[in-house]
C-alpha cells in the first residue's frame, strides 16, 4: 500500500471509524439543521433526534447476530 | 468558571486520562521488557512531533470564523463522540470485549520479548512501538484539546486539563510500574463518549444557525439526556444477550 493510501486509511479510521453511516448521518443532519435554521421554524431539535436515531441504528446493526 | 468550562475540563481531562493509560501501557510493556533508553526516546520524539502538530493546527484552527469552526469541528467531535459511545455501549452490554489493560500489557510484553534482543545500545523495536503508541494516542488528545479549546476560546484551559490528566496517569504508572488495570477505563470511555456527543451536538447545531432554548444552559439538559439514552441502549442490548449479562454497574466499572 502506498504511503498516501495508508494515510487515507488512517484518517478514515480515525475520523469515521467502524460505521460510515454514522458520519454520513451526522453530515446530513447538520445540513438539514442549517436549512431549517434559515426559516422561522426552530432547528435545535434536529441534531439531538438524529443522534438518538443514528446511535440506535448503529447499535442495532452491531448487535445483530452474525 | 462557567458550566461550559467545567464541562470542558471534565471532558478533556477524562478523555486525555483514557488515552494516557493506553499509551503508558505500551511504553511500560516495551520499556520493562527491552530497552528503557530507546523506549523513552521514542516516546519523547512522539511528544515533540505532537507539540509541532498542535502548534501548527492550533494556530490555523483559531483563525477560522466561529460559526464555521463550530459546525466543522462540532461535526467532527460528534462523529468522534458517537464512535466512542458506540464502542462503550457495546462493551458495557458485552457484545464487544471489555478493554483490558492487563491483557494488552501482557500481549505487548510477549511481542516485545519475541522480537529478539536489541543488537546495540539503540533498539529500533522499542523506539518504534513507543513512538507509535504515544503518537497515535496523543493525536486523539490533541484533537480533543483543539476542538474543545477552540470552540470555547479556551485552548489554554483545555491544554491545562489535558496536561494535568496525563501527568496524573504517568505518575501513577511510574509508581506502580505496571499496567493501570484498576483504572475504570471502560466507565471513563462511556463518560467521554457522552461528553463528546453532547458538546458535538450542541456546537454543530449552533454553528449551523440553530438557537438552543436557554443558550449554554441547554448543555445541562443535553448531557444527562445523552447519558440516560446511552444507559437505556446498554439495558436494551444486554437483554438481547442474556448469557453474557452482568449487572449494569459491574459492566461499567470493570
């Protein structure tokens, strides 16, 4: 493996970790918060809800047999 | 000291103590088995490289606009925090093996002994293992110090909390001259996961333009809410694996 690929793998493992869906979900939730924050609707509740959903989802996947 | 400062000191101190326990386990195992001189040199070089990285990144991070910093760094912190919390919950519910410093220490000592004796005064194996251990664990410390410190404009306070935590762990490790197996590392990781997730949620939402009810006081609700949810996840997952279940308190403190 080239050094660049090794560095990329290290950064991926360091930041994203075992489940990429969590990182992708966080990015989507932040984007949604930013979009809703430009309207008159309160946007603070989106991220806590997303965190609960993402954590439940990733734990459910990890806890599945096999 | 405000509530967010206390949260910052607790989160950074706990996270850095956990990382320091892991790095110290590796350094002690290699140092006691092979060459103290090369091991300590490797650890010292790693600390110098980390200091350089911190100085370079710290300057860059503090020049960013606050909202961009909060959304970017808060998001990273949230992803990082969810990783910690996921592992801690899986360990507490026995789906993943508990982090055992005694076992890691024994494994590192066996690997160091099997790698052959150093040929001269310098031992490349000891140097490399100590460097990697201290650098990789230290990188997490740097990341946490910079993210918490920059967001609160309290890099000095975050660095001081990290320094005290690392110093306490090193003093304890040197006094014991063995793995810090009695440190409730899994419970500490659980606590760090809760703090990183809570602060990451708070800052990234603020950076994205959301306004929290009660402003900074929202953290006083957010942190216990994340903790309760995480404990509920442990309870739910533990019910799925009845053969391996221990009482929740035992699982978190072993």
